[in-house]
């Protein structure tokens, strides 16, 4: 079937622009390769490319979801932060208000205690003054009697003149009370 | 070196010929096509075994890049309805690219033929692929728009344009095949010319040979494969659109 291997001086060499029977054989060879590529190579290759494309698309979508979730988390955190700040402001305001109330209450109580202590002190002072005046007045009778004895040079009837002195002292006390009351007022 | 001497030293259309069923065949081109096909099948089998939805290997990454680029091109021109062209365009690109790269391997021995010439540097493979593409384009046109619409597009925008449209349709497979063939064939001629250069050169011949193969492999080969695939997509675009 195959025979007569020729060389460059073969008659066909002068017709190099015209196809010969090689054309048919090479066409068949090409069609075989075309069939192989179309049936055996491209389908698995396209399948792998499509699978990778799907993987990449899935990864991109997952990344997009993660990005969206992260953005939502940031937004939630910002909202929580704002709420916490608002709550903190409210607490501070309440604390300030309470502090003002406590300060006012303390000031009021202090004022009341001060007034109570002042009133007690005044009362005590008045009592002490009264007590001192009474002592002074009781001593005053003795002093007056002794002074009078020295002036008149004779003894006085202690019981009789004592009543007079006490009466004078009572009058003086009444008079002193009236002056003390005016002075206290 | 005179131009005439140079012309004599360049073998054009030089192949190892044989006979099959009484027809002449280029055995070296057929071997190259077989090698290119086996390379693609081997790469495809490795890819099929190792294809993963996880981190792709270098081979899978290369295939995905090619398939992705072709699919994007198809979607941008035809939309989803043109995706049936992707296997053909991908196979064309891979087949042409691997075939072009065969030229880079040093398989020529002094006094002998190149064992693995780029099969795209021979008219048979480009013509086979171009005619297959154009036939499929016309079949698609008829299948998508109907025979009446297909015939009608030869007479648009009016009857006077029939000769122009006819020449355009005939020129499509010719230009598609000859563009690829001419570029790769020219590359192989360059290699022969470099090998025939006199010894007194600034750069040694092996360096020139390497530089040219690098340029041919990195730029001309991929560019021609890309152009063939791109034009295929564009021709199918016109067929799918029905000439509208």
C-alpha cells in the first residue's frame, strides 16, 4: 500500500502550492484531534473552571456577607455606645440632681441645727444670767446691811431690817428684770 | 553569493514522498502532523487526569488561558449562541501552534531532509483546515438562516455586488490557508538561508539559527495560530448573524 519513497526530485515537488492526498489524511488527523479535544478535554476543563468559578463566587459572597456582618456589628456597637453614653449622661444628671438635693437638705438641716443650738444657748445664757442675778441680789442684801451698820454705827435688827432689805432687793430685781427684758429684747 | 546561487540552494516544496492507494503523500508532513496530534492528545490526557477545581497546574493554567481567551472572543462577537465554535477554534489554535513549534526542533541533518518539518509550512494542512472551516461556516449559515437567506447574501446590498461577494467567499479559504502557509514556509526558508550563509559573519550561524527560531517560535507561530482562530470565529460570526 505504501511504497516508492521519493525525494526532492519527485514530480510533485514542482507543485508545492497544490494539495495532494496528504490533504485528506491531515484533514482526518485534524478531525480526530478536534473530536478528542471536544469530547475528552474541554468538558472536564470547563467543569473544573465552572467549579472554581463557583468556589470563587461563593468565597466572594462569603466575604461580602462577612463584610456586611462586620458593618452591622460596628453599627450595633456604635448604637450600644451611644445608648451607654446617653445612660451615663442620665445617671450623671440624676447624680447631680441628687447631690443638689442632698446639699440643700444638708444646708437646711445645718441651718435648723444651728438655730436650735442658738436658741438653746440663748436660753441657757438667760438661765445662767438669771441665776447669777439672783445670787448677786441675795448677796447684795448682806452687803447693804453691813454697809448700813457701818454707816449708822449701830446694829440693826436682823430679822426686821432683813425683811426691808429683801423687799428693796425684790423691788430692785423687778426693776432689773424690766431692764434685762428690754436689754434681751 | 549571487541571488541565483542563493535561489538554487533553497529547496522549495521538498518532501519525502510516498504513495498510498496510488496517491502521492508527503510522509514527513504526515509524521509531523501525527507528532503534533499525539502531543496534543498526550497533553489532553494529562490535563484530563489532573484537571482540578482547586489550584491549577501549569498545563491546566495554559489550557484554561487559551480556552478562556477563545470563549471571551466568541462571546464578544456572537454571544452565548456562538459557543459551539469554541472546540473548533481551540483545536485550530493548539494544532497550528504545536505544528509551528515543530520547526524549532533541530531535526535537520546535513545531506538529509528535515525529519519533523512544520506541517503548516506545507500547503496541505493549512488548506485542509481552511476548507474545513469554510465548509462548516457555509453549513452553519444555511442551518441558522435558511438556504434562501444564504443565497440572498451573495446579492446584498444589490444584484451588482454578486461578483464581489462571490470572489470574497472564494478568497476566504484561499487567504486563510495561504496566510498561514506563507508565513511558516517563509520561516523555514529563513532557516535554510541562515544555514547557507558564508562562514565569515559577525555572529556564528548556530547563533543566528537560534535567534531566528526564537523569533519564529515566540512570535510568528503564536500570532499565526491566533489569526487563524480569530478569523474562524469572525467567519462564523457572519454565518450565525445571517449576513445581518
